[in-house]
C-alpha cells in the first residue's frame, strides 16, 4: 500500500474517547517563556557503507541566531580528503561538505556543533512595536518547488481567512484550521516531504512536521503573510512533561523536527508549531485525541501559537537546497545528513547504506 492510500485509509479510522486520560491530565502545564539559556553540544557521525568513487557527505550545522538561539561554532574530523564549511547562497544555510579519496573503503566524518537556546514565547497582550521589516522578507512570500502559493493552496487559504482583516487574525485562523484538518501519521518516512499541493488535492491530510508545518507556511504565504519553516532537531527532554515534545535519550538520530514562524508587522517573527499539536493529539496518550481542547492537548494548542520550548536546535530555513559539488537533484529541505557515492545520492533514511548517529549533551558551566 503506498503512502497516500495508507493515509486515506487511516483518516477514516474511528477515534477513541479521551475519557480515560482526562483525569490524569488535569495537572498538565505547558507554558514556555523566555528564561535561562541552556548550552548544548551536538555530534553527528556519518559513515557511508559500500562506498566507491566520488563519495561526498553534507552535514547541516546551525546558522540561525536570534533572541532564542545563538550558535557557538562547529568543528569536524575524519578520514576525508577535504572538508569545508559552505553556505547555501539563497537562504544562507550552512553545512560541512566533505569529500573522500576514491580508494577510501570506509568514509567517516564527524561534526560537532555547539549552540545555546532558551524557551520562546510571544506576549500577545503587549502593544505592537515599531519594527523595520527584514530586507529578505520577500523570500518568505515566494513559492518553492513543493510549496506553491497559487491554485488550490491560495483558494484554500482564502476560504480559511475570509472576513479576517489583520495578519494576526489570518494566522490564528490558519493555525486552527491546520490543527483541525491534518493529523500526525506515524507511518510516513522521516519528517515527510512537504508536498502540500498533493495533500490538498487528494484530501489525505496526514503527515509529519515537514508536511503539516509546510502546509501552514504555504497557506500563510499565499495570502500575503510572510512565513517560513525552520528545520532542526530536538536535543533534550521536554521540561513540561510531554514525552512527544522532547528527545528521549542522548541519541537524537531520529529526533529531527521542523517548526514554523510568521512575520507580523509590529511583532516580528513569531513562533508557531501546529504539527507538534497534532503529534501530541496522536501519540502522547494511548488514545488518538481528536479535540485540541482536550485536557492533554489544550496546553500545547495554546502555547505553540506564539511559543517554542528551548530543547531544540534550529539548523536553517532553507528550501530546495542545491548541495555544493553535487550534480544530483536539490533536496526539499536540509535537516538530515546527505551523501553521494558513485554518482548516486544515498537514501538519508536508509540505515543499511547510510549510517549516521547524532548525539546531544548539555554543557553545564
């Protein structure tokens, strides 16, 4: 059964009652707020199995800096022939690009990134301030290869925001609609593909963060609200008691997660994460919770409209990334290590041919 057929079937399954979980969830709180900085070290070790001529590896490193994340540099080592920190020219994403001798049987490269982060929360009660729009703001209104802003995407968004006059009101309507009309689908590989046109055309609205948050971003862009995906990885447990919103161990190899931001005049870039609301609704309890206002889901439903928890490292905001030195296709987003050997792109989600381990540790001063 292919992915879309599976999702179409899954979408028709009955959802269980939340009665049994309501009582135990009454004391849940989730209220990220700007606070103390935490420092982390993330180590990505990559091995390419069955390597041949022309082996190359690309490992993303964090480039996002702001009042909620500050990068602290990266170092690398291994048996590569050459390695350099390179910058993707459109969005400024950074990655370590390593090449290996054609005779190297076991290519290995390890990258260590350091950063610090803190919780992020927008105070909606604060009066808008005078803020200059970033020079690159127009980039976050443009379509990408998998995120069109016309056709069914624009028509859908216009229906959702009908009657809303401010960008903040439009974003609220889009956020609520995405939470209500999409669902987390655990069977999707990785973080999904972000093919939002296919989601809307087929009506199969299941996916993961790369699908659901991309849909939110694409809808926002289509009605003139600058928005962007922010691609990263969870590095620590959630401090607010949600298993699904944190990394469960120091091994974070499968903890990739993208979030979203919208630009609101007088408010700046504001954090959003409708995909994680859906993840909590689907996976945090034994039952699949349909109602975002249920006791378990309601705290994150409120908090992730304007907030993020600081247990996560943001790599970049890049779409349609051309890997330097590669003649292969662009990658839709750069959140996983990438590799090529013998002129062929290695499947970054196939552990038999592309072995990597990502670990995180908190640095305590």
